[in-house]
């Protein structure tokens, strides 16, 4: 059961003794993981394994910010609400993520979509460093706690699936959550509230997480200022989330509503898919030896798990994709808290035993071969296939500044220098007309899109085939 009592509450946080590794331990781990994740992300992109949904969309969003415009995406119009006829969908009407504006100046200096991938690896590295330092500070009797907990955090399945699937705005939440949890464990409750408040700018669902931390701060507060900070964070997060969901997003949305509200109470819901949902919970328990439930910080996991498990979209239930990334820094901060409280293993036969830090690290490493980044160890990951060579040659033939429609796997390679839409049925009838088509016959999203567009161009003399190699087709409109 979750512990929310104040019994056994630590006083001033313990300071590292001479036997504890210096802060360079977590820093070296964070640096190594930054290089590992950057190498994977850039090579994965170079192999045309990133997609328009979602790297291409976020690339167009950050390019908009860099050019001084509100974020909009031509790619996202492929699944826009019925009746939308604009050229680019306002992305603040899809999700609320103004934090992406921070990448605008960086993109302006280095106008390449790869900037997003490197930034994501850097944000993960910051979260790893902070989590490692948290363990180092609060587990002084365990000299390798900082590097081991940091490594386990950076290699945990939720982080690996984030790095393995394009770029997502939730990457900004990882360092904010790590910093908020560390400040909470340090007893710096007002600092924890400030860090958590930043979550309101990352994505609309994280307001609930910030509100729960506000309640924990108010409960633990030692004076009026801390209690006021907790209540202000809790109440302000609720009000801000309601404002975003009811006013801001509908105000930008073409149809005046929040699209994802329909994902609750649809064809699937809380009673469905528990064989998959249980796997997600078990993965959380495995990487913390079950001790995540012995800390009040475990309450921060509930908002994310609640919206995912009540969603009617099955992909939200699974341990994969990027949805579990925000759970990882919380889970490892809760593990550190449980260990510093003297929590023991809740396992029959081992009850009362202390948890060796090798257990969570071992659980993470056991799951690692199933994660996307395990491809780094395979020779084929570093070799260019004929399809990749053909795709590279095709996208390089597209002139700068033109309007182009591309398959999902090719679109993010064109967002920096062209106006890109996603190849989809009915594309050729839309205005303004596209001038180039870059299609991958093997791309299955949207279903039937490539075959449909090729069929339309075959009967239209305005289109000519420029290249057709290894399943990659490049077409240009006459004139």
C-alpha cells in the first residue's frame, strides 16, 4: 500500500561521506548515455526509421517557433478534423506544448530536424544526472548509489522507448520531474513546487501530476509558506489545466473542441486490455524491486496511469512507445525515498531483507535487449541498405522551398527546407497544389496512401517519374 504517513519521515537529508563517489559519477553516466542516445537517434533517422508522425510534425512546430510563428504543421493535416481546409494545422489546438518554443532559437542557428533528436537526448541526460545525484545524496551508505541509479534510470524501458520513437515534447518533463522530486526529498518544498509548475507548459495532461505533487507538498509542509506553495501549486494546476482544455486548445482547434477527450469512454476503456495494462504496472515494479509503492512519490504515477488506462486507444496501455517516459524519474526518486526510509523487500521469503541496487539495474538490463537502442549492437544498424540509399538520393533531388508530399518515413527528411504534407488519399485535389511527390511503396501509413497516390498520378499526364528505385518513387509535376 502507498505510504503517506509522516512516521519515519527523514529529517535533514544525509550528506555524502568520504566513501561516496564524487558528483562526477552520475555526470559520467549521464554523459555516456547522452552519447549513446544521440548516436542511436541520429543513425536511426539516417536509416529513414523516423516518421512524419511524429518527428516531422514536431520539426514543423519548432521551425514555426524559429520563424516567429505559432506552431503549425502541414503533415498533421492528414488526420485533421473533418472539414478542415487550411494548409497547416495549428498545433496548439492539438496539444498544449509551448515549451517547444525553447528549441526555436537553437533551430534558427542550426536549422535541421536532428536538433530535436539531440535535444531529447540531452534532456534525458539531465534527468539521469539529477536522479543519480539524488541517490548519491540520500543513500550515503551505498557508495555506488549515484551511478547505479542514474544508469538504471537512463536505461529503463520508458526512457528507451522515448528515445527509440522519434521526438516528443514529454522529453522536457523528465528533467523537471527529476528536479521536483529531488527538491521534495531534500525538503526544499517551495523549489519542488516551482519545478513542478513548469510541467504545465509541457503537455496538458501533466497538470494533474503537478496538482498531486502540490498536495504532497501541502501535507508535508513545515510552515505557512511551504503549505501555501503546495496549495497554490495544486489549485493553480487544476485551474490551468481546465483553462487549457476548455478554452486554449478549443480556441486554436479548427472544430473548437479538444479531440482527445473522445478517447475516454470510447469503444475500449478501463475494463478492457488488462492483460496489457498489468504488464505496464509490472514493468514499473520490476525496475524498483517493488519498493516504488513505499514512497509518497508513488502518488505522482497515478495521473499518467489513470488517463492511459481509461483511454480507448490500446497503444496507450502498453509499456512501449513514449507514454511511460514520465513515469521513470518518478519511479526512481520513489525508490531512493523508500531506501532512505529503510524499506525492506516485500517478497515472501525475503521479507525484511534490504534491496541490493543490483536488483533494479539487473531488471533494467534484462529488458534492454527488447528495447530499440539494442539495435546499436547489431551490424545491420550501421550498414546502408539499397532502400536507404535510394531514399536519400530521392529526397536530395527535391528542390528547396517547394511544396512536396511524402510518405511517412520520408517526410521528416524534408521539413527543414520544403513545405511537406503527408501522402494521403485525395492529396492531389487539395490546394495549394504540391509540386513533388516522394513515395515509399513499403510505407503503410496512412493505409493504402502510396498506392492511391500512384494510381492517381498514373492517369494524370501532369506528373512524370523522376526516379523509381528500391521501392522509392520520386515524381515531379510538369512545369
